[in-house]
C-alpha cells in the first residue's frame, strides 16, 4: 500500500482554538488536546497527521517577528520528516505571518498552509472544521510524479487557497475573511479541490531550502491623508534608528507635491532610510511617474512597490533590512519579485 503523506499540524493560537472564559466572557486559547477531540474526522483523511503546539497559544494580534522566527525554526526542525505543514493561526495577522514565512524560507519545496476560523471549533456553526480538513488535504495533495502540488506558503480560508503574500484580511465578520485582489486563487474547493496549476509557483523541487532567522523591525507604515502635517511627517521620519518606511499612497502611488513633503522624504532618503511606495487601494498597482504626484517620488529615489500588499511590503522590508544590504541594493530587491509577492506592470 502507498504511504500516506505525512503532515505536521502546527497550532499557534487564534479564534479557531479559543473558548469563552466564563469569568470574563472573552475568548481565550484552549489546550490543543481539546481541539483534536473536536475534529476526529482528521483521522480518516488520506494523511498521516502529527501535531505540534506552541507552548503558549497566542491571539495573533500578539504575533511578532520573534514568533515568525520560532515558526521558521519549527518548520526547519521538521522539514525532512514531513511532506507538508498546516499552521493554525489567528486571522488578524495571518497575512503578515504568511508573507514573512514566504520571504524567510527560501527554495521551499513543500506546502505550508495557514488556516484558522472566524468562529471557534467548539461552536456549532464553526468554519474551522472545514478549513482545517481541506487545508490538510491541500497540504497532502501530490502531483502525478509524487511531488507536492502546492510548494508554497498559502492561506486556505472559506473554500479558497491564496498565495499568502498576496492576501489581506478584509472582513472582520464574514467567513470569507481574506482576499487576494491582485492574484487569483491558486485552488478552489467545491465537491473537488480544483488546483489552478498555472498560478502555483513552479519551482524545481530539488534544491535545499534555506531557513532565515533574522528580522529588522526598524520600520514604520506611513499612511498619507489629506491634511497630513509637516510636523507630523518630520517627527516620524526622525524616529531614532528608523531604516524603512512603507509609504501608503493614494491610487496609483500618488502623494502631495508640497515642497516640505517631498523635501522631507528626500532628506530621509539622503540619511539612508528606504521608502517603499505601496497603494492604499486594495487592488491595482503603483505606477510611479504616471502622474506628476508620483513622478516626484520616483525622482527622489522612492522604491516602487507595484501591486504588493502592505502586509507583504512590511515583512519584505523587515527581511531585507536584516541582511545588511546597501541602500541601492535594498531598493533593487524591494522592486523585484522575490517570493511571488508582486507583479511588475
Ligand atoms: N483575534 C483572533 C486572532 O487573530 C481573530 C481570529 O483568529 O480570527 O488571533
């Protein structure tokens, strides 16, 4: 008999594994052994399942770079032993964690599928059960040649599988909480799971993966808005040790043309800070130079984020900054597609 694919189910926390604390009425994490009892169906899947639980499960609002590093280490330690990984994670910052993993694990040859739930597993209408079961099936899916079908970091939620670094949590209440506005789903689950093979990363799955465990947190997101003051800009750009700014601009990458604004950004760039132009719009791409209001940004050396999400921009910048690259190298890599996170347009 053919061997079943071996999958490691990693529990980090999130609503999926929470229970109401009778004392406070708030949701808090429950023990992973309790969770396993709630989904006995997983034993009937065509996968051999082992589980790993973080010692202290977290609400994903508390996820931080140290947590990403721990997750990378767990996957590294278990990489050879398993054919795929399913990570149970809170939805709030799932897109950040998924993006971070996509940069920190190089030459990935196995599926890493993040999933979670909007309603805890213990509730009658939970969406968690279907999410876990299908995420495991996807992690275990193999091509005809026996290689994994989805050698990517992906998010599975409410019948859709997305490339993780293209996702964004857009709805706090609906079951379909995630969207990937600039990249199609890489699989959709109905009666069958339909894989959208031409959009799945098609890398030669033979190289040795790399597990990177450094992150530089010295960045901020600066969302511009009509009325943004000079004082505010100057204070933000003079934060001690600031190395990078994800600049959330209007439309196709546009920003005010006031002298103090452009000069303020230019002074920061001259001091070695890297500025990354990302659109506030959910869909579409930055086109620096399309309007006068973005040409000036291009002229002073702002890096073009094209159609990258803020979540991917933040984690990509933290990852690249930790590598000790020169400012020109940083700008070069920020503008390149390194893990399927952006499309040049
Ligand atoms: N606050 C929760 C978390 O992100 C929400 C969820 O899991 O859906 O951990």
